[in-house]
């Protein structure tokens, strides 16, 4: 406690210090209430995953669905009132013994973070190639799992998680963005999909989402119908551009201008046409094969986007 009976210089200094400490304490309390309490609220108490070091958790496969010729959806069981415990944008590590060796890979869940009783992942299945007979080790193992099989899981992992109302937790700091500019390639859609599903649901806080989604052909698009439905349902919040690297142009595909289509690799011209103007309010997210990630990051940087996150 600071107590001054006279107006000496020393006491004035003490009073100023006390006031500054008071303001800082109130500021910290408001910050805690506004952000951290919300973060805790979203990362619900009954979440399965509490620490990435804890590798003792197991989940059971309860559903497997073919989404495209080489992409599968997996549904994993949680307790009835349990959530997974991740923020949208974070990922898990799945591990198993394969050929007597412990093998792990990261996956970005796509189900809503508040979903109780189960969570879902989407995986592109690779297979052996001439050069590498072990290619696709974990994804083909997942594909071979029978319903009822168990797998080890740990998490949450990741440098970026969405809190609420445009607030993100990025490298332990809260940052606010009104607009998301996403570039996804193939199964790199998964972290974007969870964010898109969550953010478009937040009707009281209408952030805008721009998605450039690149695939070899239209047969490779994951959740094609869902993305086009969002483009139709949220015409002033969700802007979809489908890019095909190995397909010739087919303007018939573009219904009523609800989404854009582009052919070939992404370049500066495409981003300048379909992305929001670069500003501090825009968070750019990139997820795909390594070569696409580095090309996309270079293009975004040269166009002046400053907040770029590569998953
Ligand atoms: C943060 C993070 C999140 C991820 N989330 C997801 C997700 O949600 N869904 C998902 O499907 N993947 C995701 N991945 C990738 C995943 O972790 C695995 O790398 C992927 O499933 C491949 O593992 P694998 O053992 O089957 O193949 P590996 O043999 O380990 O393959 C490694 C890479 O080599 C390439 N490759 C392998 N086989 C072939 C082939 N036959 N033809 C062409 N290229 C090939 C692919 O680029 C592949 O990713 C994520 C990765 C990270 C780092």
C-alpha cells in the first residue's frame, strides 16, 4: 500500500508508480477476461488432449468414408461428453507400431472443436512408388485399419489457433484479423477447413475468408460440395477460387459466378485478381506440398502481405 501525507517529490513519484501499477493491473485483468478466459472456454475443460507430452491417450476408429479416389475421412471415438480439446487450426500427432517400429504423423482435425463424442480427420492416402517402396507408410496403414482399431494420439500441436471474434493465438500472442486469405493444396485443405467451418458459423462476427484451393483435377477436390455451398450461402464472406494444375478449362463448371476457377499454377496475377488487398487486417495462411508452400509464400511476400503463416 502507498500512503503519502505530504506532497514531497518522493511521494508524488510513489503515487505515479501506484497509479501506473493500478492501470496495468486493470489492463491485465481486462486482457485476461477478454482473451485468455475465452481461450480457456474454447479449449474446453473436458477435452481429451491436454499436453503434447502425454502420449498415453488412445482413440478408437468408428467410421471410415471414401471422399475422393485417394482421400478418406476417419471418425474417432471420444467419451460421450468429451471434446478433443484443440483450437481450430491446431493439429494432433497420431502414432502406431508399424512393422515393429513406432511411426507418427501429424493430422489437422476437421470437426468442430466443440463436437462431443467424436472427432474427424481427413487423410490423403499415398502408396509405394518405384523410387520409394516405403512411401505412404502411415496413410496406407490408416487406410487399412478396421473399424474398432485403436491408435495413440497426442497434442495439441501448432503455432496458430483460432480463439473467437477474429482473435488468433499465434506463437503465444493474441492477434486480431478481420480477413483470412488462404492458399491450400490437396490435403493441405484440412487446417483451413476447420477454420472455415468454425468462422463462417460465427454469424455475430462476420470475418471474411478468401480461399485459393489448388488440385490436379476436379476429381481431387476434398468436400467439393461443401465449399461451393459456402460460396453460395455466404457470398459476401466466403470467396472460393479453385485452381487445377492438370485440367483444361471448362467454363461450364462455374455456376452463376459463385466461385472462380483458374488453370495452371498459382501466380501473382491470380492473387491480385481474387485475393483481398494486402493490409494489416489480413492473415495469410498457406498449407500444401513443400514446393507449393514456398512458391505461395514468395508470391504473397512480393505482393506485400505481411502476416503469413505456413502450416
Ligand atoms: C502440421 C501438419 C498437419 C498435417 N495434416 C494432415 C491432414 O490433415 N491430412 C493429411 O492427409 N495429411 C496431413 N499432414 C501430412 C501427414 O502428416 C503425413 O505426412 C502424410 O499422411 C503422409 O504420410 P505417409 O507416411 O503416408 O507418407 P510418407 O511416405 O511419409 O510421405 C511423405 C510425403 O511424401 C510424399 N509422398 C509420399 N508418397 C507419395 C506418393 N506415392 N506419390 C506422391 N507423393 C508421395 C507426400 O508429399 C507425403 O506427404 C500434415 C502434416 C503436418 C506437418
